[in-house]
C-alpha cells in the first residue's frame, strides 16, 4: 500500500517564514502544500493557495472545513496592533479559528507547528535576560505568543497529534508587503541612500550600534520548522532558532556598506517611519530608472519594524543549545546570509 502523502497547511503563506517553508517543501518533494493568506497566491504544481480572512470564524470554517487530508499545520500568521494588549485577541482568534476548522476533520493530523519569537522573553518591552533560554520564566501578561502556546497545549491533551513552538530572532529573508522584514528594509534604505549620493548611515542611536545580537535566516527557519514538525524528539517542545552566531552592528554595518559599494558614516538616530514616509516618489523614479520589478513603495516599506530593530539599545540574543541537543544542527554565518539576501533581491529586481 502506498504511504499517505504529507499535506502541509501553511498559515501565513506570504510572510517571510511561510514563503521560505513552502520553497523548502517544494524542493524537498513528497509534500502537497496548501497556503493560507488574505492575498491568496498563484497556484503551481503541488502548491495551491486559499484566500481567507482568519479573523472571520465563518469564513475560516467555510474555506478550511473540508481540508480533511491535512497532516501538518505550520502556523506563521500575524496581525500587527499598536499595543501588547491589542495583539492578543486577533492573534489568538486566528489560531483558534484554524484549529477549530481543520482539526475535527483532519483525522490524519500529526503536528501543529507554532511560530513565536523573542517576545516570549519580553524582548519588545526592554532589556531581558540574555542569552534567553526556553526555561526562562514568562513576563507579566498580556503576551499573545504565550496565549497561543497555552491554547495548543490544552487542545493537544489526549490527542494523537503533537505541537512545537519555534522562537526565532529577527527573521531575515525574502517577502513583499509584510510588516516585519528588516532585511528588505536595509536593502531599500541602502539603495535609496546610494541613489541620493549619501553614505550608509546606521539609523539608530550609538548605543544600538554596539549591542550584541543574533538574527535568523528565513531559509534556516524553514528547515527548522520542518524538523520540529517531523522529528518525534521535538514533539511538544519550544525551541529558540537563530543563525548560531552573534554580531554587533558596528562590526557588520561597514561590511553591509561594502556590499552596496558605499561609504559608511557614523550612526545618527532617525525615525525611519518619519524620514522614509515621503520617499514614494523617489522609489517610483528608481523603479523606472533601474528597470526594477513593479513593487509598490508600500510593499517595500517595513519601516516601523526596522525602526524598532535599529533602536534596540540592549543585547538581543538567545541560546539555541536545546535545539542542537534535540537534533537540529544547521547554522549560517550572518554576514553570508545578508550578502546572499541582497544578491537574491537584485536577481528578483527588487533593488538595483
């Protein structure tokens, strides 16, 4: 008898993590992929997309209630809100709506993988214990990441399927029109600075230039998502996932400048949300001048997230030894990751 085919339901399919996972599954083979997002997507062999409003319970059940063949759910959707309190309700509701619609009909469901982050440790609130470890105590709620994990843990009791939660650092990779994309922000900021004849100036305070931090390559994260969802040793566990090295912007920023053939200048605190708000006409002119892909300026403007990344004035890193102990051994040098990302963005004609 032929083995049952693995069917991945990728929730948040147009985000950095979702796109990277789908690419990995396509190359790997042996997977059918169903991608969920509000924008949908263009179907191809072994991959189809469903446009769904996960905040709408009825829409979720109508469009997902027949996905009886799903074996693995990879949840990487996110709704941005201004405050931690406001983040809880929509982000918990989306996860609940997916599980409520799919779990009762997917009798062969094996695993639900949840995307989290260093917010679990309070990284968005201020200086936190570093390196952060999965056993660290939670901070005072509200925290939507914790609420989501608590929901999965309760739901899994007595069930055949298992869960896992991954906690990446700042994720760097390819995606358009997403609110959290620091790698794209650097690429567009550098390209615009070069177009204006400016040096590449770190847009954060001097203290942020010298913190110790780590980041997570989206490709590595995609590999980790699949590992956590298919290795029995990773069942019902949370794992920090990053590149495996640490750096300071003061060391890496001049190297990034050289990747764009630019001079570097001392840091100067800038509100990227403010100073980049009028750059739409410049972007349109660059698209025409350099023959770039016709991405709207809104799709390449994750400035709020980037401002938060570059304004962080405390160490920002986590220990990944638990993942290594449980069997995930992949790593990449962060400088190499940035160089490969910028090359990829040039190939796609996102930047000159």
